[in-house]
């Protein structure tokens, strides 16, 4: 796998491919959608706020009138919306080459999703878990398809408390809840990778984190938001780990991409190592089982899905 200064210029043409990028009206999601659209992919901007989605679409078309981009409504904090998005997508498209689970919320005040989950865990993990499950059949029927889960270096401070996923028994810590949701992204990646390999399915799952990148996601972070102007990478650089995770031809499943600089905060995307706890198979299996129970979405890896 090439480990040099990987840039967007290395991305080959993506003509004929269909890509979903969640949370792509701004930040690294927008940049990811823009780059892939410029390379010829048909890109779906999957967002809750349709006005922001339309503005993002117009921005992409403004710099590339030939781009094939669509906006579709997706509220990851609402499982009914997740299911409806998948139903609408499957009615319209017969293939899905890349699903980029990028959307997220970061350290907001305590809030629950419509389905009663803590907002960050419910959106960042459970929403994407459900979305992937609803889209699994079209993904596995598309040759060489890929799923990218966008995590964070904050996963290193995550530790799932299965006895209090809704934070009703503990004093709420927005940073801790965020870190928990980000380690959940990695458990999802590793367990899905195992299941896909066990069933010999032609579908790869990878993960990425953007290092320190200035985005709207940090609007609740105070000092971090202030320091962005001095220390953070711009979104073009911050989107590179996601893009590499989405199209690098050397992956075999389960790889994690992040910046190559100091503490993985800045730099060019390379394969990086998640912390040891995030690779615990017992926790990953337990989270998978609970996630299926909470979302009501069962992943069925059937024989007919095989390539």
C-alpha cells in the first residue's frame, strides 16, 4: 500500500459509480462529495437539512456544471427517516459503489434522538449502523463496493458503558459520549469486516479519521474552535483520509486511515493503528448484537449476495 504523500490527484476516474456521503452539506463530507463528483461519480448528498444540502449542490455545480449530484433527505437521529431514505434509494438506484458514513454530531448539550438514544451515540453510530443494514443488499450486489466509517482520534478515550448507553445513570459528559460514539464506529468496522469475510462477500469496510480539521462540527467546542484558525488543517486536507479509505486499491478490509503527522493531527493520509481497546472482538460482537436490538435492523448475509 502506497504510504507517501497521497493526494486527491491520485484518485482515478469514478465514472459509472454511485456514492452516498452522509452529512455532506459542509466540512469534510462536502469536500469528499465534491472531489468524487469531479471524478465522475454520481454522488448523493444525504443530509437532514435540505436547504443546506441544496446550497452544497449549487456550490459543486458552480465549480463543475457537469457534476452529477443529488440531494436526498436523511436524518440519522430518526430511524424512520433512515429506513425511508434507504427505501427511496433502492427504488431509484440498482447499485451502490461507496457508502461513506461521514455525518456526525460533536459534544452538543445532552439530548436524545427521536428514538430515545443519547444524541451522539444514536446519530454517529446507531444511525449509520441502521443505514448500512438497510443498504446491505444493494452494496453486496455491486461488484467491489465499499463502506467507509468516519471515526476520530477521540476513539482513544472511548469506552462503551453497556449499562448506561443513554447516560441516564451518570452525569453527562459530552466529550466522553463523543469518544464512545467514535470507538463504536471502529467496533462496527471491525465486526462488519469479520462478518463479510466469513460469508465471502465482495464488499470491503474501512475507517478513517480527519485529524485536526476545521469544520462546523466543532461549533460546541469552545477552545478547540478558537484554536482552529491557528492549528487546524483545511477541509481539503482533512478529507484525504476519508477519500483514501474510499478508493485505495490496496485495502483488504478493516483498515483505518488518518494523517501521518505528529499524533495523527496533521499531514497526509496513511494507514494508522487504532487503540487496542477498539479491537476487542468480544466488545464488538456485544455492540453489534445490541445495535441490532436497538435499531430493529438485522443484517442478513445471504448466499445470493455473493459475487
